[in-house]
C-alpha cells in the first residue's frame, strides 16, 4: 500500500514538473526538444493571428498542431521528471535519516567525561565527540577509540548491525547512523553540509547528474541531424512556392506544415528520452545500493574487463577467525578447546572472540566466570606475541609458535616435532597457527583463517563469464595469498602488495588498453582507487577510500561490481537501442510524408503514396500525433532499461538492428496509416 502511495506521489510530482520544465531556461538545455518547443510557440502564435485574418492554415488545424507539439514537449518533460522523481524520493528518505542532533563534544580524546553538548551542524573537521548506545552519530568521522555495534540501516537499508572500531579498515562512521551497543570516540572528518549523507542526497537527485562524454557525443549527433532537417525543411517553402508557380498548380507548403514536418523528421524520440535514460541508469544503481559519484563511471563500468579486489574486508570478512582445533597426540580436541577458550575469555579481539565461539559450538563449552578464582590475564603484546591466563595452579598460554616454544622451554617443557609439522601445515594453507600450552605442556594448535565471504566463488565465476578478469591484491605472503586466491576462485593475485604496487598494476593494465575497476576499503587502497577507471569503495571502509572512489557500495559486497557492470551495459544498450529506433523512425516518416506533401504540385508523386494516405493534412497530422505518442509509449522502456544479455557486441548490434531498427521502420507506417484512417473516419480532415 505504501509502495503504491509512493509511486502515485512520484507520478503526481512528475506531472507538475512537466509544466515547470516549460521554462525556456530548462528547454534550452535540450537542443532537439528546443526545436519542438519553439515550433509549439510559433504554431500557437499562428493560431492567434488567425483571429486577425492572418491565416497560414485552417485555424482548427493550426490549433491541433500547436496542441500536439505542446503535448510532445510535456511528454518529454514527463519522462525526465519521472526519472528524477525516483531520485528525489530516495533523497527525501535519506533526509529523514539526517537530524540536527546534540553531540557530546570532547575537549580531549582521553577524558570521556569532559564534554560539551553542541548541535551537530556546529561540529567542524578535527573536532572529537563521544557516542554511546542509543545515540545517533552526528557527523562523519574516524573512530579513534572504542568498539561498538552500529545500525546503518538508515543509510544502507541493511538491518544487520556492523562493528565499528578504531584502527584498520572498519573505523569510518557515517552521520545519521545509530550506535546500538558500547561506545565510540570519533574524530570529525567532514564539514557541515559536506558529510557522506549530504553527498548521497545530492547524488541520488537526478537533476544534479552531469552528462557523460558518451551522452554529449550522442547529443551532438542529434543536434547535427536536427540542423540538417532544419535546413531541408527551411528550403521546402521557397522550393514548393517556386514549383507551384512553375507548374501552375497546387500551393506552397504552409509554415504550420513546415514546423510539423521538422518536428516529425528531427530525432525527437531519442532527444526526448535521452536525459531520462541517463537518470534512470543512475537510479537503478542507487536501487542496487551503490552511490555513483558520476555518470561517467557507470558508462565505464559497461566496458570493464579487469577487476582488482582488496582481500581484507572485500573478499574475506576482515578478521581471521578460529576454524579448527588441532591437538597433538595424547590430547583430546575438547581438552585443547577448553584451554583455548579459557585463555581467550578476556581477549576482546575478533580472533579471541572467535576462539570462544568455536569452543562453544564444537563442544558446548560456555565462557566461565573466573573472577572468583582470582584469575590473572596476560594480554597479548607485539613484543611477547603471547597471551593467556593464570588461575589456581594453572598457567595457559597461546600465541605465535616460536613465542610459545620459548615459553615452554623456559618452564622445562618439551616442544614436540608434531606441533612443528602442524604449524607448517596451517601456514601452508594460508592460515595463522596459534599454539596452546598448559602448565608447560603443548596441547595443540588453533587454526585461524581468513574467512572468505559466502558466495564469492560463484560470483567470480559469473564475472569470468562476462569476460572480466579478477585479481586479488593483498599484503599477505605469496603462500597465504595463493591459498586464499584458490579458495575464493579469483583468476590471479598480487601478494605483498604496497600502495605503489597496486597503482603500478592498474597503470600497467590501462596502458594495454584495458578498462580497470577496483574495489577496496582501506586508506592504503586510496591511490589505486583514484587511478582506476571504475573505483568502488566499500561503505565499511575508511573515509580516504570513499573519497578516492567514484562509487560507494553501501552493502560493502566485493562482488557488487557484477551488478554495476550489468547496469552500465544496460544503460549503453538502452541508449543504443532507442537511438536506433529513433533514427529508423525518422527515415520511415520521411518516406511516408514527403510524397503526400507535394501531391498538389506533382500529381505523379501519388504513385509513391503506397500507404494510401488521404491528404497531406491527414498525413502531417497523423505523423505528428504518432511522434508525440511514441515518446510516452517508450518511457517505461527508458526507465526500466533494455534487458541485459550476456552476448558479444556483434550479436548485440545485429539484434538491435533487427528489433529496434526494423521495428522503428515498420511502426511509423502502421501507426500513421491507422491514425490517417481514424482521422478521416471521424471527419477531422
């Protein structure tokens, strides 16, 4: 019900905008439709002059032509307004998420109690604020302290909360989202009015869309055709006047008919729908939860053949998680799991939490309360590379293999060769081995691995079918990178990748004529994102990545590029198909109208009237009515887009010529004949 109300509201708003767009300042932006607009004004003037005895044609006929031309302009405005209306509806939805909330501005990042309440719009870049559970994040920023669950549904539409924490690639927060647990200290990265939400609102409103080079080139072609037809029709009046006097029969073609003929022959169909096609393409991308910073990027996506993906947070979940407990001989897996969980209860890292969860899932071991046991925890440090817990007479340690090995030797224990082999096996698979020891005895290894996101392998297979090569880029060593690349199903990988190496790889492919797309989420991805032809930044990523990209994926899905490519190709296909149809229309209308127009002067031309049109008046009127109706008939196709098909460019061209080319030639003949018969039957002409 709500959906229908929203749709009706868009249509009602589009109807109002159709009349608002009759302003000359707006019409001049579309040269092809400007010709129709001027024609409508001139025929209206001719109709008014008929009241003063100055008649070019029958007053009723002139009025009919004028009204049809006005309707043609309104239909073109309506097509554009409908496309823009979708963007405005989404923008209004986003605006509702933006509230002028109170922010707790901190004087220093360390003292969380010393804050001043200010309005969000007074925050400036560099200011620091704190948010707790239930608070709305007042402004875009980077988390500098704390970890919390954040509800981003107001921005992304995704109901599942996400984790935001200081450091790494999940430190960016967006104004308008809500903290649902714990707290965060955030440094503002945007000025008021320049937040990510503000940019989203501006981008989804179709009116702010800039024309792409492809679209500009097409418009130049349409303007050129219009000028040619303007010259042709402009010479018809003196030519017909001279011919009628020479043949001493018939009469010169009237100004009203000249205007109507020009509108019929000019590429008004594609001219009327061109803007709506582009805006609708951006709207479809927005519906796929991707914010496009430019229409150019959408079109470039249609030609992408190389895709670079950052591993962490893009192909993988971003944090290594415990996937297996591998005990040494003489130790049960449950015993290892129990000790691993005990050593991880106080470990708040994602890896530590995953160990606790895995032990619970495998053996039903729940976290124990150790406060009553006077337990002492050893926190992990980069220096010791080891952590653990001491309680009663027990000491449990977990950490890097060599660190635990030294710990065991220091306590008079033995480090079995079997454990060394397990560590090598885990490392060979691209995992991270954590050795667990209890009271100086090695129990086994925790296998931590990068978790590849669900469904990515299948999606990469789809990309391969589309002719897109996938390359994973990671800072991992080649062995680890190879293991993850094989599991994810990418075509190639770049290991130990530095920002310079990523940038160099993109430039290398571009120098060979490839269109390169990249997805990433980290600050270290920013240079490469800025260089790529299509740069998709993850919404979960850093502010630097978002600013470097020309698209932002609000769902942070590594394979969203498939949808982006399809929408890009669909945009180009739709524009090409409707252009083919429009040009074919013009050719057909030319052969249908011109012979009838000169019947009075050259009766011999009646042989070319194979359609049996009644008169030049009925022919012109039928053609001009068809010209207006075909625009509104094609609005749904312009908005929805031509169905995407994974076929070669040659097959696509053949299909377009067959369906839209041949269809564009046949449709006018049939429609004009039917309209001519209807007008004659009704006695209108």
